[in-house]
């Protein structure tokens, strides 16, 4: 089987499983090799049942074919880990966890999506005993797509030249198959945030930003315990070990720093970001605050208001960001966005603008100059597991595969 039609997936957690779901529903790959890295349940059937059901999105057949769908996944070879699912082959590997030891080469795998979240440092050597992203390359892959941002232990050291962070629809065309071996697909929040920022930065009316900040009201993830847990050695944030389903938890996000890597123009803006975890399974909400300099019209009014901001997003949703940015004037709640295939959905009825004036004293006794500053608040929904993130990850993976 040609490696170009075979996709390797390392890790079968939330994003690993949904990545498999996504590609089972598309035609870029017809064979999958999934490294689980350990025994699961009592047999290969336990893996099949895990893959076929999901507490958030329902059964696999309904995801693929709607209410008319029927289950079509079954074990073919227990010892070989072979499963047939909806006309495609899946081989599950259940023996090794270190990327350099996974037999990608033996299975004809040239592209791997690493969904473990464990191997994030692009500087770590392939033979590191704790495992490394580069281990996949040593094991036969030509390129690796990582389903999280890079995180290096070498502070202040530039990202290696063969590593790049890409978001589909933002900068995925920057992928260079002759140069790039390691690709980070950023994070769910960075993906949604990038698609909220791009329309604003692309237009004269709003690109002159002075400062920006965002808070993501974020669904729980598997990094949080269901009940209070003992913090690990060196744990700095005690709140991350409090019960996820009974608390609102204030925490941090690296979305702002990651955004600079995919949109360098962000570096000139003072950008702050934080996260509030809430007890829901999926779907999150970005609250974006932006302040920018505007121009006063001759009659003393200001040239931008909420209708102008909403018009920008409507235009983007119908034009350059079609299918990636959606604009809504409905009164939505988070459940309405579950499975929504968009990087972000703008909640237009909640867009707000306020304008104030700053009086600046000019040097040399040249008097004062009055500058209008407009503050904008924009709300954007995103399905942080499937529709917003895994779909963009899947599109990026397909683009990389076609470029190799």
C-alpha cells in the first residue's frame, strides 16, 4: 500500500480518536496505522468499541452518515490489530510508546499525526529515552503534524528551521516539503483566535490596533481530574487539580504567544490572554477585546461602530474566509455549536463598541491633540474538540500529505 494513502496517528485520546473519525469521512487516506502504545481492555474489540462510540458526539456511524447510518466496523485480525471500518483499513499497534520504536516504516507510513500531547519540543533528539517528536522521523516518517503548539525547554532559542507552526486558512500555504519536517497545528484556541483576528487586521478600518486581549471560556479537557487530585511534584497551579465538573477554574493559555508565530504582525500589539475552564464537554467561547485608533469625522462623530465590525465579519464569512469564519445574528448557546464546522462563529448580536478620546500634549509647546480610541468587544464560538480544531487539523494534514 502506498505510504501517501496511509496515515499514521500516534495517540488515541480525544484528538487522536476524532482525527481518525475525520479522515474516515474523507477520501485523502484509505488506510490508517494507529499507535495506541499499550493494551486496551480485554481484546481488539475493546479498541473498536472505544473508537465507535463517543459521549460528546454520539456513535461513529451517525457522525459519518447521519441518522440513516449503520455501524460498519469490525475486527479482522486480533493478533495483527487489523480492523475494517467503512471500507477502510485500520491497524492498531499496542506495544511501544517511544516514537522512535514505532514501526512506521514497516507499515508504509510517511506522514504521522502525533496526538499524544507528550512530545512537543522540536529541539529534542530522536533518540531521547523519554521519546521525542523527531523519533517519528527516525522510525520512517517524512513529516510529523503535531496536534498542539511546540513547547521547548530551551528558552529563548529559535524554533529549528525544519519546524513550523501552521493553521489551516491562515498560513498553511507556508508549508515547504523540502524544508519542513515538524509541523505544529497550534491549539484549538489559537486556531479560533487567529480566524477572529485575521479579518480585522486585513482592513484599513481596524488594522491600527493599539492593544488587544482575550479570555476563552473553555470546556474541560482530559488534563483536568474529575474529582480533586493530589498535585504532582513541582505543580505550580493548584487549581488545575481541582474537580473539573464542579468548578469554574481560572487558568492560563499560550494562545497569544502561539498567535505571534502564525501571524507575526501580532507582535507589535500588546496582547493578553487567559482562560476560564467551565464544566461542559466541548464548545468554548472567545471574548476578544481590541482597542484601536480611529478617525473623527468632520461632524465630531467617529467612523466605526458595531455595524462596521459586524460588516467586516459578514464580508469575511462570505468571501476570503468562507467556511472558516461564520457570522450569526441568532441567540446561540454552546450546545448549538457542537460539531459546527467553522474555525469560529461570530455572535454578531453581542458585538459592542465604545469610543473615547485621549488628549495628548505635543512636545515643544505645540498644544494638544485629541485622538479617538475605539474599544471593541467581539464574541466567537468554537467547538474546541471536533468542528473548529480537529477539522482544521484534518485539512492541514491533507494539505501536507498532498505536498509531500
